[in-house]
């Protein structure tokens, strides 16, 4: 079974244009190595899907959180549509299993890379939008992101480690964290950076990553955990400083370097343990571009079932 057909079966949606969905799964590295097997990669679909995802999430948050102001809604949206957030959604679909990657990209762990998974997720949404229409595509996104949309997380817990740490140290001591590169070892394609973060000359966290930015994010996260245990060590007092929110279960690693700044730890595959979202999606009668299946069948009714 082709990846597109297998994914369509997994989604439970009445996908009509399997060629379009297949293109959403083609990474540029695959096209470079198999120009005779693919008509194009997924980057144009990713561009389109990005807007569909953003609007769908924005609309859902607006309706579900009537007491939140614009700033809080923006922060909530950013935590969901960030690279880490979208990779988490992709993980719920096991999307990495269906991607068409070049041999080198696959060997480098591309099926687990948050940036690659997030981009592919947007491409899939773009394909669903073109094939089935906005209502179907947005309904799919909102149903999949239901745990994040309904969560009553504090505003602080939605911010990245570097943002949390800077807010804490500036209010506490007036100092901004300073990040220092300690070491960078390994070949260029797999280099590991080690970074220290210090405040007022005192090192409060150390982190590693496959880019300097990733290492800085990891160092900030370690500093936050240390300061939560002994916050007075930084300046002798904590009055007036914002709460350092503890990281949730499974949090521990920053996201891929090609994405936006971290908005949540954990490899996307970890989220497969999260509850599946179960929903029924009624497609509008004019959704899609091709002839409909038999109206009496479940596919013809546009019914969808997550299991």
C-alpha cells in the first residue's frame, strides 16, 4: 500500500485525491534522489497548510477561551503551532512512518526530527484543504489538537525555557542570563555544542544540543529546574519574581534547531501515549474536487473515527 493510501486509512477521512496527499509526504531530500518517482516535494503544500492550521487553532482558541485577552490567546496559539507543538500533533498520527525521505535524511533520524514532522503535518493539512475544503481540514486539526485547546495551563508554562528564565532573573536581580559556548565537538554534520548559562557571573545551568541554540535552550531548562529547588541562591530573595513553573511529564529536551524556539519538551513519538481524539466529522456537501463515493457508505458521508 502506498504511504498516502495507508495514511488516509489511518486518518479515517474520505480522501479523494491520493496523489495530492502523496505529495504532502514527499520531502525535498527524496525528490533529489528520486526525480523519476515523485512529481514534486511538499513545501508548497506546507506553505498553504501553515495558514489553515493557524486560522483553525486561532478560531478554536477564541471560542473556547472567552475570558483570555489577545496576549494570552497569542501565547496559547504559539505553544500549539510552534514546531514542537505541531511535531507533537504529527506524532499522534505516527506521521514519520509515512514520509518519503532521502536515504541520508532517513539515516540521520529525519522521521523523528520535530522541524521535519511539523512541516509535513502542515503539508498534509494543506492537501486536505485542497481536497476536502476548509471545514474538513480545520475540523481535523481542531480534533487532533483538542488536548492543547482545552488545557487550562498557566501562561508561564506556555513560554519557552529561555523566556521563563530571563523573566525570572530580570525581575529578581535585574540581570539577564548570559550564554557562553563551552565546547563544540564532533563532525560538522553531527556536532554537539555545550553551553553554560550564567547570571551575575555565576553559572546556573549547563546544556548540550546539536546546535548552539538548542544547547542554550537546554541550559535554560536545567537552570530553571535548579532555581525551582533553591531560588534564593541567585540573589538571596525571591520576592517579586514570577513563578518558575515545573516542566510536565516527559519534558526534557528542546525541539529541533530548524523550528521556532522551544515551546514544549519531548520527542513527538512520546505523545503517542496521549489519548487519541475521537470525533465524527461531517463534510460539507460541496467539499472536495472529485466525484463523491456512494452516499450510503461511511466514506461517502465523510464520517471519521479516531481509534
